[in-house]
């Protein structure tokens, strides 16, 4: 096996909290990038895909562990990597040519040489003739071509791409993927390896020589395997669909075994969210849950999640939160990528809206600790109100600030739908509906 260009050894990412706990985003992880392969990194939202990418590129320093560039600590050497972002990230006041020249100018290259190299790269990605256009004059696909040209013009050893096609329409994405693969196979790209973060499973199977799938809470490698399919790859081939189905199952089935809770070098406990009392609430709305259950009923109560996503034209990151929420509430049973309606799920999907609210109220209180605690706190208060900050402080011990706010938003959405409580956004307080009604009457 060739020597790794980049090698991560036991890298972690966590954030300190005011208490003695830490929020862990990435658990200790080993990973390597070697010459001659396209690596795809998959994982559900919140699994730390972009965080891991930033550590591998040297943009973010690991909280523990070490990243090596040609077996030297990455923070002690000059690396040669480029990143293509989802959002294009072009300078709107510069022409296409000037955008591509920008990284060469930053490296101090002489004007004549950098212009020559930039024009050659624009020609490689099919943008000759657009050198003097501005980004606003280009379509999304053409702007992303500029992003590719700018990343490749420095002739990086490793090209990193962070969901580079997700902001584009389906046909444009397909075209750019094909062109990227053609450039790679013809060795027209001045790069030795490509590392692409994606949430699109088919995209990973189409492009990658190796696929890594992350789990979440905290981020950790679930599987890391070689793709034994020859190019060009046929989406309709049995081997292709079997591999896609396998990855869906990896993403949707829980870990078989929980690792021991890690301890940091200073003896302080790192809180592993998989072992915490609070579940991470999937960010799905009750309407989306009801829609999924109705679809399941129409299809006999059982569905393969991969085919279900395909039927609904959903990406995995769009569908999984709804599936996870339905499973958490007891509406679905999920096993190795196959979903089945439970009796209560079938009743919910067939019920009128008022009965749905009753069912949702029952299963939410039974299955969701946070909602149960909010209700108990409200019932214990004489005025039937509790400040949001009380629950914010408890969740903040387990989740990042951003995720804490999202958890509260989901809990408020579910609680309001089930008529468990109301929420006064101006005062940031939870309120028992009976108390609010009596205030109005008074």
C-alpha cells in the first residue's frame, strides 16, 4: 500500500463546557488518504463530516490526536491541498480569470505565469471563452466549474470537496460528476487524490474507489471499504443497487455495540452523546411524520428505506430525520434499512387530525424525556409557566449551542402540535394551555 499523503491518528474534536464535561463532536478516529483514489465520506446530518474534512486539511486543529502530512505533523509543514465548497465561494468583484488566478497570486506567482496556468485550467474545465465574465453572469454549474478551476490551478496533491454538487440541479450535478470523473481517469487533473464529502449515496458509489460512512453523536467511523466496481458504473446494475442498499442500511441501523465512555488525558470525563439521558430529537415536523405514515399505509405497511427515498425523490438527509422521528415515537419499526408500521403508527396514519393530536400527545410523553420533563415542570409550577432557559441550560451540558437551540425548536414544535403546552416567544416561556386559557378568561 502506498504511503499516505494525509494520515489522521486518533483525532478528536470536542468543545469545553462551563462544567467539567465536554461536548464531543468527533470521537477518536484513524483515517488515511493515499495516492490514486477517490474517497467519499458519507454520514447523516450532525455526524461531523465537514468537521473531519477541516481537520484533515489543517483548517481546524484537533482537540486530541494528530494529523500527518507525508508522516510529518500537519501544523509543522506546508501542505498542498485545495477545497471546493458547496456555495461556490467566488469573489463577485473579480472576473472568472481573476478568480482562478487569486490563489496563485496569493502564493506570489509572477503575473505572466499565473495567467498562463489559469487560462489552461479554465480550458480544462470547459470555461474557455468566459475568462472576462463575472460570476453573476454565470449559471450555478458554470460557477462551480470556476470553483473547480480555482482549486485545481494550484496543482494540489489532494483535492477536497465539501458537497460540491448539492446546490445544483439534478442534470447539472450529473454532468459535472461525469466530467470530474473523466478528468480524473484521463489524469487531466493535477492531483493525486480526491476526498469528497457528500450526503448522496448514489454519488458516492458512482465516483468513489473507497467509501467511509460515519455515525453520529459523536461522529465515528461505521464502515470504511473499497468499492469493487469497474468504471463506468451502471446505476441499474444489481451490484450497484446492492451496494447503495447496503450503505442505506449502515446509515439507518444503530451501532451494534456501544464503546466505553472515554476519559481525557487530564482525567475529565468526555460525555458520549450515545450514552446520555437525552435523546437527540430528529428535526422532523408532525406533518412530515404523518405524510410518511400515510405513504407507508398505501404501500402495505412495509418499505425498504432506500427504495422509499427513491420513490419520494428524497435525499437520505431529508428522509432519515422523518424515519428516525417515526421510530422514536413508536410509529415505525426499523431493522437493517427496512421500515415497518407498528399498530399505533397505522392508527396514527389513518386517524383524523384531532385523534392524531391525542395519539401524538400519548407517544411523545411516553417516549421523549425532554417533553416529559417540560410537562412535569409546568405542572409543578403554581403559575404553570417555566422559562426556556431552564431547559436550555440542561441541554447545553450535552449538546452544542447550535444543537441545543434546534432541540428546543423541535420540542416546542412537537409540544404545540400535541397541545402539551404553548410557548410565548416574546417572554421565552413554556406555558400550560389551561393556565393560558385562564389568563385570557380573566
